[in-house]
C-alpha cells in the first residue's frame, strides 16, 4: 500500500479552493473597496488643505494672504480660470499640495506646475470656505466647510 493523495483528491481540493476564492472576491467587491479608499484619501486631503488655509489666516491676523478666495466654485490649480493657492501654502504649511488620487491630470510637481482636482469657494455672506472633491466616487459628495 502506498500512502498519499490521489490525483482526483488533489483536483477536488484545488477546485474547492478556486470556488471559495471566487466567492470571497465577489463578496469583498475590490473595486468598491478601492473607491472607498480613494474617497478616504480625498477627505483627508480636503481637511489638510483647510487646515493649512486656517493656519495661514491665523498667522496673518485673520487675513488669507493669497489674494481673495473666489466666490464661485473654482478649481485649485495653475492657469487661467483657476485659483493658484499652492504658493501660499507650500512649503510653509504643507510639504506638497494634495491632489485627487483618481482624477485625470491631477498632479503636483511644484508650486508652478500642479492641478489638485479639488474646488474652492468662499461664501461671501458667512465668510466660510468650502473645499470640495468634484470627482468623488460611489455617488458621494465630499466637501469640507470652515
């Protein structure tokens, strides 16, 4: 008598492992988990930018020394029609400018070459700043108001 597993037994075990692995992957929904992770990064980025703005304001007696914040929704990036905020925050308040993890074109190379993929707006009546992530996933609305 030989001891060991037969080929049939090994194939059955491998088949069961494949089936259970497939069920586990379908249950976990890796695409949704990745999207939730990116949304978490977006929330963290918005809080980081808002904190840096408030640090700048507190260092300058309540005045943000980067020109007036737009009163209509404007993208934080270099270029015409955008709000160029990075030179006021980097490197004094942030090591680099956070940018959307999944938006095409969002990047940070320097204060003269960046696109956060995030928007900013000042509510003139309340003097509150709202920073938002327009490309949030899973139909979430992500914004920070201070």
